[in-house]
C-alpha cells in the first residue's frame, strides 16, 4: 500500500458481483455495495479532504441545491496523489464499465461534506444537462463513496424508484415518494445518472461526507474539463487507464483525436495510437 501514489491493494469484485450490480443499475437504477472500500483508505481519504477543505478555505454552498451547510471540493485529481486510485478502483470501475463501456470517461470527482442543519436537497437527475431523449440507454453512472455512515438522520440520499425510466427530468418543486439510502462508511452507492435523487436533511450534530465519482459515456462532454483542470505533467504520471478516463484517449479510434493521433501520445510517446483510419480497407 502506498498512500503517496494513491494505490491501495484490494481484490476486485467477483465477476458474479459485477454482473449483479450492473444488472441492478440497469433495472432498478441503483445498488449499494457494502464494505467495498477498506477502512484504512476511507480514513486516509477523509483526512485528506479535511486537510484540503481547511487549506483552501472552501465555503458552503450559496443556494438550496449546493447546500448552505454543505461544502464541495471539486476537481480532486490534481489536488493529491491519494485521489488517483478512486476513479480506477477495482471494486467500482468494472461495474461502471459493465453498464457504460470500457471507453467511458471520468466526468467529475468531487468530495461533499454535508454539515449539521443542512436541509433536504431538491430532487434532480445528474444527467439533466445533457439533453438527450428519455428514457434511453445509460449514459452516466455515478459511484458515491461513503466516508462516513449514511443514515436517515444525517442525510442519506433520497431515491425515486424507477425514475430512470421516465421520459423527463423532475420539475422544480415537485414532491416525490422516495426511499432513503442507509449504508455504513466504506460502502459505495452506484446509480444511473437519470435516476431522480437528492441528499437528505442532516438532523444530527455530525457531518455526512462522501466522494462522488461521476462517469459518462466516452462520446459525451464531461462535467469538469479534465484536459484543462489537470496539469499535463501530472497526467504523464497517471497509469494508462486513468489517463484515458480523464480524456487522453479516443472513443472508437476517432472521437478526441489530435492530428490523427491518440492524445495519450502527448504525455507518453510510446502509447498505442491506432486510429480508425488504419482499419479502413479499400
């Protein structure tokens, strides 16, 4: 284990569990995997988030959606090497790839600390800004890592069952029947980005903290512009899979190319660069 490199050695999920989770996301819109993240990694991530929240003087949100008692730390990858293991974690990424495909992208990586007194967040869909027809195939999958317990009292996520199959996104101010997710620290909540959901109210004296890894199909625009947000010299240090997740790659050998080359060659000249044109015959 090396915290400085963001690497924590863990066994991957069994194939049957990957398929079970992917099936639940497709059918139900969500699934929880308990004990997915080792407690030592949970503690390390929480401590690093605390350090950064303090050092960067991160303020609380300015409206009901962002949360007036909630702090959000965006763009985690360039902030510390410890976060590099989160998007490629072997107990989460295979599930995301099974629902989307192996050429998916990391759309955003954010830490969220919901403080005491935080009111319930409006119900929404994370893919609401994409504008594609609904219902449709999954285009966004979110993996929320619980760094503290999620309970009914501290703001466990509200989920509207089956809402990923609806033909629209929720309207502002709508009231919906929901279930509330409860899970211990170290668990991961996966959900389809079309699923209607929202953070609960924190009625306790303690915070609720998590890391939200948002993934999208390889042909969609990412929430955070990873190519500008992460210094290129840092990307050069990333393992190849993480490079491709943040956008240093192409989708199906075409989308995202630079002068008919794989953009990964900008940080690793030895990276494979076969493009779609080399496969065309005639």
